[in-house]
């Protein structure tokens, strides 16, 4: 009789050997799999590197001369946009005939169709964008994007064209025209009546009273007026030699369609300031411009605001209801902040003051930018002149505080010197805002400045001394050259 107890150790040993062999075979197969995967990945990487070389600076695609963005409707109901979608598109295409020399949809262009990084979401955002050559030269070869805008303003609808620098994201000029909202409502009724007559086969029957213009005809006329005014304003734009870059944002929304839109009121203020050479960074089209840079990547970043103004628009509710006919009186309060650290500077108009908008015979608006805002902008413009060098405004042991900061162009670890002899040397170690309450030797309050650590010549530092960039390269080559 076979003794099972005697064979148990042998069976266990055999099972252990089989398990060890299975594990080794499994590990070997796994290693071969990963090895094959690594080899495949390496080959694919080499193939990609040879077939799709990285873009160099000279190979970066240039922006098209002209870009047309789709309509931006502000403070209108969804039903209004659905009913007038075809009319808005037809009016925009009609105006594009004078804007483009030749045109095509952006997504049909070679740059977009061959770009591997265009996602489905990005395609959705770029739907309706048109690119092409320039029908008329404006500011040389500057690439310009046109943004058509429609929004309510009292009992009228405001049609506006904003012309933006495609690469640097600031406003070159804009123009506007108005149409009574009741005209659009009447035109909508006429369009519906025409559609009903076509369905009933009565389009050739004589009418006792001929129907008026369609919505598309009214919008085409107004957008042509706004576009021509925008081109005229942009043609005379001259960029000023300062670092003042302005952004307007709303303290609260004005959402009643029978009153108007606070965003469009900001655009009207921007239109006047752009004529005076101020750099306006509009918030209404930045998302579209950022999407364009995914298709046309650029080395240089877009313009960022250095001063942010908080606009609080409101309509006078007494006597109730608020007046919606022209001349239109709108109340405004303004506060502002430096846009580097978003530190509040102060309030320009603490109490609500009235801004009056009057309707001209040519369907444009007559209005004035509040005088306190003009005064503050002039002061900030003087404080951010690019030709003015940083001056020492305060001394605290080995650290000095200068009246120029990141808005002017200083960066961390920038090396600065005083005078041609360079007896005083330092580098930027930090920045400060209006909370220190310092005043520049030039006479204006410092809203944003830099802190410099003096590493050479601390005993010779004096208020009012002017810094310049250190032209010596670092690290210094070794051995040092003979200065003689």
C-alpha cells in the first residue's frame, strides 16, 4: 500500500518548482512586452521628430491680415438671437465684402486643417471666424480682428464694430451706429409676413402698402456705418510711449433689456479713449483672441492691463420708471486699482454722477468721458512713461524703493546701476503697491513700484537717484578680460 505521507514532501517540492517556473515565465513575458512597448514608443518618437519638426521662431505662422469674429450679442434674449440669426449673419457677410480682399472660414484654412492641436472644443469656439487679406491698408501691415457687437441701449439697439490688434490684444479703434428697437420689431413682423406670403404663393400679388425693409437690410446699413467709423478711428491710432494699459470691468451687471448693457457703456468710453491714444485691453473679445493664438501661436504674449477701472453704471429710477429715450442719463461711479497685485488705489467718482448720451442726426452718440477719469488717466500716464528711469523714493538701510515697477517693465533679479561709473549696484528683490503711501520725486503718488537691494555703494545712496539697467553680462566670463 502506497504511503501518501511519504510522498507529500515531494509533491510540495514539485509544486514549488512549478510555481517558481510559472512566475519566472510570467515575468519574462511581461519584460518582453514592456521591452517591445518601449521600442515601439522610441521608434514612434523618432518618426515624429523626423516628420513633424518643432516650430522655430522664424517658422511661427503669421496672423492673417484681417480676421472677422462672429457677432457678440450682449443682454439680448435667446429668442431674439434665434429669430434674427440669419439676418445678423447676412449683414456681417455683406460688411465683410469691404473688409476682406479674399476670405475663407478659419477652419478651412491650411493652418487650421493641418494643426494637430486643434481640439473639438476649440473648433466649436472658432466656428464662424473668417480670415483673409486686407481690402484696405490700416496702420501698415498690422493684423486686425473685427468684432461686431449688438446690444440694447435705452429704446435703441447699438451696433458696434471694434477693431483689435490680433497679436497684442488691444483696441485700435471702434465705431457705432444706432437703430430704434421698434424698427427691428417692425422689420421682424415684415419678414414673418413675407415668409407667410411665400408659403401661400402670394408673393407676386400687389400690396396696397408695400412692406418695409427687412432686418438684414437695416442691420447691413448700420454695420456699414459703424465699420466705416471704426476704420477711420483706427487709421489715426498712434500708440503712446508709456506702459499705461487700461481695462474696464463692471462692479455690477445691468441686465434689463429696456435699460441697456453696462458692457456696451464701457465700450463707448473705450472708443473715445482709444482716439486719444490710450491702450485699452477689452475684456469682451479676449477669449476669442486667445483661441486664435492656439491656431497661430506667437512668441510674444498679449497685452495685459496695468490699471483696472471698476465701473458701476446705474439708471436713475426716480421718477419711476427710468427714462429710456434719448437723451439718456446714466449714473456712474468709478474706482480703480493697479492690475499687477490688484491692490485698490482709490475711488475716482465716489458719488454717482450723470453721464448724458445724446443721439446725433447721423445715428451716432454724443457724450463726454467724465472729467475725473480723464484727470486720473493723465496722472497715471505720466507715472508710466517708458523713457523715465526708476528713481529712488525711499531708503531703508540696504533696500531702496523706486517709483517704477512691474507695470513699467522691471522683473525679479533685474540688475540695476546708478550713473555711468556704476558706483552703486543693486538688483530687484520685490515689489510694492499703494499701501506704503510713498510719493515719487517726480511728484506723483507711487501706486506700484520695486524694491532694490543695494549690494555695492550703500553709503552713497541718495533720494532721487536714477537707476538704469546693468549692461554687464552674468555670469562674468573667467578669466576676466584686461580692461586696459
